[in-house]
């Protein structure tokens, strides 16, 4: 039997975007439902994952260990010359979404990131300026609880300070990497983190215990520990876990959504949610996929919001090339997260020539899989035995980068592969341009110079270009017109009065910064657009 539900707002996706939006809209007293495909994770589940990670001597136990991600998005990718570069799939289905296992780097965009077409001739401009976004970034930092400092000389202007002071630099950052960067004229500065450096709104300060994915103390922000409990206490909000949206239904005139057709995964009971407004907050892959799956036989034959043929185009993600240094002396151990990053190459380079990138460094200790499956490890062009590895690792450090990519990826439906409900999965094809490849090449020039400056014995080759799949974005971009994107600057889908999107899929372009602070800022801005100042 089909269940029916009538609400004011139907939000699909219980990740950071969906739960922040719900918690702000809830102040209106209106009835809200959050539809979430995945399950709830308990503190007991978290403790079990933590001990599983400890038993295997590595930190690879994860919330989605039992989920086959390729069943929902096959790895399908190619570079410009059709060499296959795998796009991985690290998103997490569950109440709290991918931020359950994120690293919590809360970097802001820089002003130029939002105007790359005008300033440098590639990518797409945002229909928002940095000044328009900045107040929302500040609110998002407070909402999430971000620790950060004022020592970043490359940052764009901020209207107020971080809600918490920055974490102190680790031994390695303070004594080895910081001075080496300084010798090359690069400022290494604190890394804004969604990890409390002092007690914050009921959260413990960081206790430096190095299990950040599961964070026993609760210092690291996780949606299920901060926003979900508040929502669970509100009489006007329901979070429906294990309920999967299958399609949105358009009305007879094609200008509104009239229902969300969903299924309870335990017993396959159909559930129809009728709402005044619908918001998709399903992440960078599932948001565009749902607009495609909801194509109707009439006004929206090519998918919702796709009158300009923009849906699924410009899919983007970061590249993360890295190098490993054998520093030749003990580098200390990792705090659990990198304390120093540098935005130097976001601010000083000529972006027409080379993509911008962030660099961050850490002792390699506890970073690589030295678990029971690992019997050898390739680095420094040699294969080390596990015994050698245990001996050498305390003096190894990594320098990783997060590089901007122009965004020539395409996301489409793959009719040859179906999910467990029978719907085509999303297929992602990335294409690397020569310009995209210049950032890893730049790292190849920089690494030996840094090695020399820190007196390192050796430095590895730059790792092969790969997409770790942390930041899928761009496939439902915001724009002034449907010829350039899928939703307008207020995140309303073109041609549909009551359908909104909030995800990094709405980013017209992604600079080198990780996206989540900006996603949260857009969620807060959307709540205010929908409900006015009362949502603040
Ligand atoms: C390992 C890792 C580390 C990261 N570290 C950082 C970092 O340091 N800094 C940073 O800024 N970002 C980081 N990220 C990225 C960050 O986690 C994401 O940008 C962010 O969590 C996205 O939030 P979201 O709410 O937009 O989407 P998601 O968290 O993906 O939430 C979408 C939700 O929608 C649900 N959903 C999907 N389909 C359906 C359906 N059909 N019906 C109902 N519900 C559905 C999903 O189950 C999911 O819960 C990291 C990501 C990974 C994987
Ligand atoms: S080091 Fe990581 S796990 Fe430990 S308290 Fe800090 S954030 Fe949490």
C-alpha cells in the first residue's frame, strides 16, 4: 500500500547541506521532511569501526565499508587523450552524508575563483561575487564551528574572525616544513578546520587522539552529532532514513513539482511526499542524476532544468597529486590532521598558465596502509618490505596538493547498468586538458627545491594524476540563464517554481579549495531566501 505525506518542505538528502537547511527552515514552524536514502549510524557503530581500524593497524575502516559504490556509479573515466583516469566514488549514503567521514578542511574560495572566465578565460563565472558570498561563509563557519587563524596572507577579505583560534602547528610543520617553505618565499599558514580548538557549543576541544574519521571526543564536526539531534527534537521536522527518492513528478503545466515518489528500502513500500517546495540536497552526483531520472514525456523530456542542455555538463573534481620525502630524520607523528597548508599557489601564480592549487603537508606516519593487508609499499622508486617500512616511516613526510581543474567532465545516465531499484546509474567521464596537467608538473618542479630546503635525503616522483572523488561538482550549475546552467542564483531550478538545489553540483566552477564550507554557506543563504530573516 502506498503511504502519502503532506508537508511544507520536502528536503531530499540528509548530508550537511540538507540538515543545515532543515535546521534553519524549522524556525518557521512549517512542516519539514528530510528524505534520506541511507541509514543512521549510532555511537556504538562508530566505536566498532574505530576498533576495527585499530585491529588492522590502519585507518581504513569506514562507514560505507559494506556498500558497493560502483553499484550506483561505475568508475568510468578518460583523459583528453583517452587514457583512462579513474574517477573514484567516495560519497557516503547515510544520515549525515559524506561529512560523516570528511577531513573538515574549511577553506574559503578566493575572490578570483568566482570570476575565472572574466579574469583568465577558462571555466565559468559565478552569478555571485565573493562580497555577496562572504557573509554566508562567515555564518557557515559559526554554524559548523571552524578553528582558524589570521596568518594567511593569501586569503580574500573576511568581515569577522573565525569563531575559534587555529590549532597549533605540529612539530613537523613548525620545525621542518614551515621553515623550508619560508626559504622558498612560500608562507605556510594555519589550516581552517571543522575541529574545535577550544570547547565550542557543547563540543569538546580536540584531544589529539588521531582517529578523526570517528572522533571519539566529538571535537570534529559531524552532521549526525550537531544538527541531526536538534532536528530529531523538533515536532515539525521528521528525518526519514532508509527512504530513497526515485523520481520527482511534474504537474500538468510542467511548471511545478507536485510529488516526490520514494520507496522505503526495508520493505519496498512506496511513499509519496507532497510539498509546497522541494529541495534536492543529494550531493554532486545524485542531484544531477535525479533531475535526469525525473524527465517527463512533455515539457522536461531531457531532464528537469535542462532546457539549455546544461544538465550534466561541466562535471568537475580536484586532482590530488602528492610527493613523499625521506627527510632523513624523525619527523614526529601526525596530529590526526594537517595543521599547516599554503594558499601560495592560489594567489601568486598566473592562472592562465597553471591551475591554482593548495599544498598541505604531514608526517606519513599513520597515513599509509600499514595494515595486515600491506606487506610492501612502493615509494622512492623502490619496493619496501613491511619491516623496512616500519623502520623508515617515522622519517617520511608527504606534500599533497589539491589542484583546480577546468571541468570538462560529463555526467550522464548509463542505461546499461541499473541500481537495485531498476534505475540507470550515473556515469562519469572526466577529461583532463593540457592546462589541467600543469599543476602536477609544477609540483614536480617544486618538490626537489623543498627537499633541498628541508635537507631531505630523497623525494619521490609526483604520484600519477588521479581523481580521488572527494569533491564532485558542477553538473547542475547556477547561472543567470538556462543557456548557461540549471538553476538561478537563488538556486531555483529553471522552469520549475518550487524546486531548489543545494549541493556543490550548483558550483559553476570550483577553485582549489575543498567545497563544503561553501555548500553550507549556500544552504544558509537558501534558507533565508525561502523564509526571510526568521531563518537566520
Ligand atoms: C574522504 C573525504 C574527505 C573529505 N574532506 C573534506 C574536507 O576536508 N573539506 C571539505 O570541504 N570537503 C571534504 N570532503 C567533501 C565533503 O564531504 C562533501 O563536500 C560534503 O559532505 C557534501 O555534503 P552534501 O550534503 O552536499 O552531500 P552528501 O553528504 O553527499 O549528502 C547527500 C545525501 O543525499 C542522500 N541521497 C542520495 N541519493 C538519494 C536518494 N535517491 N534519496 C534520498 N537520499 C539520497 C545520500 O544518502 C546522502 O546522505 C571530503 C569528502 C571525502 C569523501
Ligand atoms: S585528533 Fe581527531 S579524533 Fe582526536 S579529538 Fe582531535 S579531531 Fe577528534
